[in-house]
């Protein structure tokens, strides 16, 4: 498990060289950049979870982090309302096959119980937020008690998500979208200060990841995990 200092060092070492690495790979430049930043945020998130669990005295053997697909079954009410009798009967005859495999980036299990889901993004804008909310809504049909998080390096949601204030008021559009997903209490956490600028990405105009920011993420998760001690 990494320390906060090691998380920051990894962030700096990756972001400062990703532009050069992208130019020297056979992969498409933009795709390489996006994939690397995405994996970096997943790494940061997983290490933050482990630190938070350790800080509150949690036994590491009780903790599991994965991103395995979770089967979301077809709703029987939907099938019953299909107008075509042939289609309806066919689906009922093969009902066990009608599932959708779904995962967010990090599923947190304590004692084999799914307790926290975390979506990891290099940045988020409104279209991405809609997809995240849909995913969590579907997960909550099977695991109604999970806590839902979005961990993003940068924000492109507007409002004050990128200001790293102690109290975040969010953005008008984000709250409007979230109001239609009442079952999903989404906790949005941003690591880097300042709204994402598409003309000045962090791999070209470096933004520091501060110890305070990582500590705040740890504290946020501690508050959600301590009930499982």
C-alpha cells in the first residue's frame, strides 16, 4: 500500500512524462493520454481507499477492491408489458440470459459486502455525469445501500467543484441532472484545483496534487467506511 507521499510522487512522475511517452508510442496520441490519466486516477483512488481503511483501524483482510461486472437482470414488469406475445414469451422462456453486466471503476467490499462504489475520471463534464448517475442507479437496484462516489482529477462541470472549498455548492446543471436520480446520493470529489482547460491540459501545463487534497479524499472515505468496523 502506498503512502500519501508515494501517491503524489506517482502522480507527478506519470503526468510529467505522459506527453513524451504518448509521442513515442504507436498508439493514437489522444487515446494514450486519456488511458494513462484514467489509470492514474484509478490508482490514486484505490490507494486512498486502502489508506482510509487502515487509518480507522480496519483489517486489510476484510477489504476487497475490484471492478468485476455485476449482473443486472431484466425487469419482469418490462417483459410483461411487451405488446408482442411472441417476443414476450420468447424472453420469458430464456429469462436467465437477459442480464446486463455493469461495473463502476472501483467496487469496495467489506466482509464480502458491497458497500462503496467509486467512478474514477480524469475529468467530468455533464454528459459523463449523466452516464455515471445511470450506472449507479442500476447498481442500486441490486445494492440499495451502497455509497456512491465520483473521484475526478479535474472538473469540467462548472460551479465550484474545482475550487476545493471545504463546502462545495456544486453547479446548477449538475444539481439539476442529479435531482432526477433521487436514489443516488453522489459524492463528487475533485483532486486538482482549477477548472479543466481543454487548451491547457495538465500534461502540458502541470497542476500539483497537494497533500491536503489527498488527505481530504482519505477523510471523506474514512467517514463512510468507519461504520463497517
